C-alpha cells in the first residue's frame, strides 16, 4: 500500500459528482454532489468571486453570518448540488432540479444544506475507484 492509495481521488467524480442518497420511508431521495474543492475548480472560483466584495469584512471578522450563508447557498446551487431525484414538496408534488429550486430548498432546510455541504467536503466520497473496489472485497 502506498500513500497514493490512501489519498488519491477520482477527479471525474469530484467534478461530475456522485449520488448521495437519503431515505424517506420507502422513497430514496438522491442528490448528485460534486466536491467542494479538489478538482472542482468551478467551486473554488465561484466561492472566491462571491467572497471578493466582502474581503474587508471577512478580514475584520465582521462578515454577517446570514450573508455568508446566502453566498454559500448560491455557490452550492451553482457548483455542488448538480441534480436530484425523487424530491417532493410536503404535499408530494415533485420538485424538478434547477438552480432556483436548489436555492429555495437549501434556504428552507438548513440541516439539509449542512448535510450536503458536509458530503461535498468528505474526501472519502471521492475516493479513487481502485480504492473503492478494494474496500468492497
């Protein structure tokens, strides 16, 4: 075993995403999630662009938390949450994926936002395929 087998990642998955599934009774709700960082340069670029106008407030430690969450949601909706399946409103109406619907969902459900962001930051979710296969055996 080498250091590469421990830390190498699947760059394709980092950019194109992996399916993360949560259970709601008998229904599986799936989210296609890209990595927050790594090979996903679009995330890094968009986050830097979003934060640039607020750099002074960040450096002073005075960036408003609500503004930071809004910026995070905007960037997540554009670069991390790429799609979803089997997502419905409380009334059972299907919600088709769009950036706008994603912003609404992540704003309305902070616990979901935190969970998805955590998964996008979890390096193990983007492990190199060879390591994933050896872990299965």
